[in-house]
């Protein structure tokens, strides 16, 4: 596997864990806030994987 593929796989696993945290925190405002913030941060870090190379 290339470094790019390993990094992408790592971010996919982070996304899965963020979704799991969101599900686990249903009904708890601050936990849900933190989980959603973590999920959005993971998505932001994945933007370079979907940009076309210049």
C-alpha cells in the first residue's frame, strides 16, 4: 500500500469512529456537540484526498 492509501484508510477509520461517537452520544448535548465537531473536522481533513491535483 502507498502512503496515500494508508492515510486515506486512516481517515476513513476516523470517520467511522466519529459516527460511532455520534450514535453513542444521542441524548447528551455536550457529547453530541463534541462528536459532531470531531466528525466535521475529519471531513475537513479529507478534502485534499478529493481535490484534483494541480
